[in-house]
C-alpha cells in the first residue's frame, strides 16, 4: 500500500492519508482483514507526526473502514458492497460536477461533452 503525501495539496496530511486508504479499499487494493502499518510505523514511513497518523486511523475507524485491535494492530473492516458502490457513485458524481463546471468555462456544449465521454468510454457514437 502506497501513500503519498503532497505539500502542494490543500488537504491536511491526515485527510490525505484517509482519502488514500479509502481509495485503496474502494478499488479493491485493500480488502477485509488486510493489516495496516502500525500508527508509529506509518508516521515513520511518511515522516509525519504520530498524532497525524493516529487521527487518520481514528477517523477511518469511526467511518467503518478499519478496525483496531489492541496489541494486534489495525485491519481493513468488512465492507457492505452496496455501501461501497454508493460511495463510488458519489465520487463519480463529484468528478462529473467538476468536469461539467470546467466544460462550461470553455463553452463546451452538452453534445460535445457527451461525444467526448463516448469516445473516451470506447463506445461508438451511434
């Protein structure tokens, strides 16, 4: 599992960690029962404060993405597949909103945008 911290992103470091771990779960890279590095190990690997990684793990646990077992570590929690699908759909909707806003800025018509989507999706225009 790779986590990359960027200083050029406006999100706080703990949120960057959360987003990336959630993304690994949503894409199937991490699945139920997979272990995560210890809070201290992740802090060392990322060269960030232990408080930062602790906060990220606490939020991931409260969101139901991980479970922590004292003395054993943190693990990816069982995920409801319908809930995962809903989360993925929400991410797609957010990205589509951003694309639509960008399209309007350059005066791209709905038809042109749809044509672009169909081409990129790999379907014929028919």
